[in-house]
C-alpha cells in the first residue's frame, strides 16, 4: 500500500444545521467553529466510506455538540473536538494531527504508560520515582484506568482495541486530555497517580506536577528499557543481525520506506545473497515496530526468500505485534501467503482488512492536518474483523522488559 500526502486548499464553508427544530449557527469570524464546519463537510466527502459503521445522525449530533462547546474553547479543546469528530470514521488511518503551535500549548505529567500483560504499566517516569517502573497504574486522579480508557476512546481513531491502547499510550500523560475528559479541572493542576508497585502489595499514590513540552525535554527520566536487548527496537530503518549460535539470520524492518543513503533494494540484495551463501537454519523477519509506508518495497525480499526456502528448507518466522500497522501488516500477510512462514508474537495494531492509502488536507483556520483513507484493503475475505492474530502467540512480559530480554526472540531461539 502506498501512502501519499497531499495538501488540499478548499474554501471555508459556513454551515447552518437544523437538528430537532434547533438551529446551530456558525459564527462569522469564529475560526474554531469554521474549522469544525470544514471538517464536518469535507471529511465524509473525501473518505472512501466514512459512514460504514457510523450513522449520519450520530455524526451530525456530535458536530452540533462540538460547535456549541467551542464558543469559549481553547485551541487544545478544538483539537480534541476535531479528533473526536474524525474518529467517527472508525478507521485507524483517519485522524487529526498536531501543529507546532498546539504542541507548545500542551502540558504533561513526567510519566508515560504502556499496556502490557493485561494492564496499564509505568514505562517512563521521573527518576525520583524509578521504583514504580513496571508497576500497574490503578487510577489517575482517582479515576480507574478502565474508566479513563473508556472516556478517552472516542478521541483516538481506531478500528481495534490493540491500536486504541497503542495510540492512547502516546498521549495518556497529557493533562490537557485529562481536562477535556473531565478527570481534571485544569491542565496545570497537580495529578495524583495511583500505582501498584511490583515489589509490594499495597497501592502507592504520588503527586506529579505537569510541565510544558519544552520543560519535558529537560527532565531526567527512568525508563523500563534502560537495558536494551540486541534485537529490540532501534532507530535504523532496516538492519540485519547474525545469531550465530542458532544459525539464524535476524532481519528487522522498521519502516516501509527506502533511504537514499542506504537504499532498501541494495539491502534486500545483500540479505538474499547472504541467505543463499550461508545456508541458515532459520530466518526471522521482525515487523513489530513498523507502522507502514509502501508495502510494495519489501516484495522482492518476500519473493526471493520464497525461492531460497524451496531450495534450502530454512524456516521463516515473521514477528508481529501492537506496532505492526498498515503496510507492515500487509507485508506480514505477503510472507504468510507466498512463503512457508509462521507469524509469531502478539496481535497487530493494524486490522487485517482495513482502510488506508491515505491523503491529507489542512483546516483553513488552524492549519491542523487531517488524514483520511481513500481505499479499503481486503487481505482475507474469510477473516473476522480486527487484529491479525499470530500463529504462535508469545507476549512480552514486564520482567523481561526490565531485564532487557526480548521475550519473543528468546522463546523462539529456545524452540529451535
């Protein structure tokens, strides 16, 4: 799937809606309300099938509510209102982005959370609270995490629960979000975080002071990835490792793009030449951290390994997880269908059959970018909706993360 980005300049639409006999008027000179009207009118027209799971009445009601709320709203409130409207597409690719001006207005607590082993966990925290790493987050400002997740769900475009939690983890520390959801009265007020530490049975409540985006980068943090496994996530777009003890080639593909300084086609040729000459017993293809791009770029590797597997008989394990999305998910299915490969890991953030091929426009008042899908991809007509489920499910554990172990890779190597 090839993702392109296109800026569309359209004329601001002034809208007058009638709902239940009551008119909702867009005020002239109110750029926030005009942006809401623009998204309301434009997004359903451009999206390939905006109302596939949403009624027009529900979308209209949500729009009317949003217009009424923005009369005295902040820029950040507008941002969340726009996101809530876009999420009615029920499509992980259709969403509202941030501008630099909005980022400068954000506040966050010095902590981040990840969903692991069936619960929200502290994955990053200010160093003075390092002992809480891996602990289960019970509540934010007294609101249980199940309730927080339920309240936040309409703000995060998703078509399955795995992607909701993956996406939510990236902004679950924003106090502006807490204020919008009603679990805080101001983005600058102190936040109480209730955590069940790993070391003791009693819950512990701490107070965290929100900081600006600029201040956030100046703090000292502890992270549960301080000990990093060799096969963990990296900034490299693609790389390969020789796991000699197991006669295994590990290939990590982190983005479906080719880079000029190290073209992907050259990397693929090197991999295929190595596999042909080295006679490996196993090949691992790691797609766990790949959120997409152009699915076609990896096809020469799929086809090349298919030919070599027929000749040499090595196994192929394709690693997938919550970060596997869009084109990367399609690559996983290409391996599954065109080689004798096994999918290993956790359910994917992307849905197997999904909307995609995104384009973009910007809202005229704020310049906020809006992405939308232009095509529906059916990878398997017989598959139920939702995440791609691995053939062999291996979930990461808190203990392994903290000790710097790659649960999936280690368990696979032990099975060889």
